[in-house]
C-alpha cells in the first residue's frame, strides 16, 4: 500500500476536523464558559499539525485501490475519535480518557450510547461538539471530504463504497464528488428544516440545532438528561418522528422525490417493508398500551408507540419514557426492531431492511428450488435480478453479525454482567442504537462498565457503523498479502 499517500489524506482530514472543533470553541466563547480554551487549543493544534503533515506528503497524491480505501476509512474514524475525545478529557468534564473516547466514538458512529450521568452539567461548547460529531458521522466523514476536498481522485469510489451504509450504493451522479455534494446538500436541507420546526415548536435555537444534528444522524445524543421527554411537547415529538423516519430512508429516494420520480419511490420494495414494519409494530404496541393504561388516551399511547418504534428501528435512540416498563413482549418487539435497523443508504445502523428482505426472499425461493432442483430461479429486487455474489455477501454479513454478537455478549457477561444487560449492551453498540435493555436501558447508561468493557464496546460501535467487512478485512491475511 501507498502509506505516504494514506498519510497525506488522513492528515488533510484531520485538519478538517480541527476546523469543526474550532467552530465549537466559538460556541463556548459566545456563552462565556470554561470549555473555550480546551476546544480552541485542540482544534488549533489539530489543524496546524494536519497542515504540516499534509505539506510534507504533498507530492504523494496518486491512485490507490480498495486496500487503501478500507484502511483510510477505518483509521479516519479511529483518528477522528481519538482527537475528538481530547476536549472532553483536558477540560476535566470527562476525566477518564477511556470514557472520553467511548463518548466520542459513540458520537462519530451515531450510536448515542453515553457514560454521562448529568448531561446538563457539560458546558454549551462541549455539548455542541458532542452533537456536531454525530451530524458529521451521520452521512460520513469520507463523503464530507469528497464533497469539499477534490483530493482523492480515482480512489474516491473505493472510499464511497467502503463508507456508505448498506449493501447497495445508488450512484446519483457519474462522478463521485458530485454524488457526495448532492447527498450533503440534501442532508443539510433536512437539518435546516427540522431546526426551524423545532424552534417554532418551543425549543431555543441552541437546542433546536443540536437535536436536528442528532436526529438526522440517527444518533440520539440530547442536550438534556431526560432526552426528548424533557420538552414534554407532542409537536416536538411528532417533528422528530418525521425526521427520524426520513433519516432512516435511503437518501437517494429523496432525490427521486425532488425530481418527481414517484414510481421509483412507490415501487421500492425496501421502503415498502420499512414502512410496513413501522405501521404494524406501532399499531400493535399502541393497542396494547391503550388497553393496559385503562383506555384513557389513545393519541398519547399511539404517539409513545410510534416514537419508540421509529426511534429504535432507525437506531436513533431518542426516548420519551422507559419502554422497559411496558409488558415484556413489547420490549421483545422493540429489540427485534433494533436488529433490523434502517434502510440501506440511510444514516441508520443495524442489519438493514434490505438484507432482511433479501434473506426472506432467498428463504422462500429455497422451497421452490427443493421442488425444482434444476430450475434457475433468481432473486429479484425492485424488478431486477440480484447477482449471487450479493446474496452470498448478505448471508455472510448476517453470519458474521450473529457470531460477533454472541462472542461479544459472552465477553461482556464475563465481566460480571447479567445476560440481559450483556445482550442489551452488545445490541446497542453493534447496531449503533444507544439505549438497550437491562442495566443499559433507556434511563440508564454505560458509565458503570470497566475500561476494558468500554474499549470493547467502542470497537463494536466502529465495526457496526462501517458494516463489519470494512474493518474486519484489515485482520485477514489476504488483505496484507501482495
């Protein structure tokens, strides 16, 4: 691999992160709080060091392939998280670096798992940075770099394929830089619109911006310890529901909507299944809540059900109440939604709806193949036959996902945690969800985990956000062979 070229790109990206940290320091300066210097110092040093390394390797710009792409994507997320943790650590608000790294990795991977027991105790600049890292991680650091820095040349597609969530990449424009710009334009537009609506609904501008950042990223970080329940506003809850749903949809469908290509939307099988799952789960949970609550207020029960169904299937992780207090079988439904996740090409985590759909189709077709063993029966998705290579990739992904989930659950349980908490912690981090079940439920957090557990769960966040293979391939012998 061309390590000098890799160093050039990583240092350029680090400089860009420095700029965003400096922007957060301006927020701290505006509110006159003591996090100004930690943010400004971290951002300035990062920016300057990044520029120096970029200058040293400025002549190394050149072509690179898939190996360099996987390496750059993985280490960008690691380096960004290491740098992003520094303001939390040196300011003293998160005195343990393991905790600071966990919080930052949770942000960049849009997981939303937290170690903070009193979120409101953090100053405004750090809380803004905490929200901003989720927004940046939502669409992807590499896609952002493609949109604003034309430095990756022909290697751009390798990076885009490595980073964008899901097994299918809908290329919106023949040039990857134009694709990235379109994606980010849509992403920014959604964010601005949600900010306006939340501000209109009663949030102050600061909270509206921060919650729009973390909603569109399906991240779930809030500026309040009680999350969205703090605002006690049906209007705010419905606004966030709508934008969580949008963030869980393949972003390419947004362009089809803008271009009035309604057939591509109405015929999309993944969108149909995604919507059907939400509708069925919401109506069932709302009905049960309405009955168990004494037939008092169906709108409130419906809103609670819809909010948590959308929040968990999109892996956002916002909460308005403790869903672990609901009947146990309703909690089980929510856990299943956590595993399914959002649509491919969205900012959501999890296995992804399209993988579930294709596995279901493949399973039903196996019954036909048993009856007609010599027949060639392809799997079709949106009217097109799916190559066997994609089907094998999806099946391998799910097998890896299950194996990693089981092994990680055993490792967490070996640290002294009960099975429910172990399952919840691994599901919440591997699926980039945030809240789980057990002692990491919606009103709990991850502060009680030992440092070893936090590093393990941070690694699960990373591989979950980058869809397993992007990171795991670095551990294979084949990757390092010439």
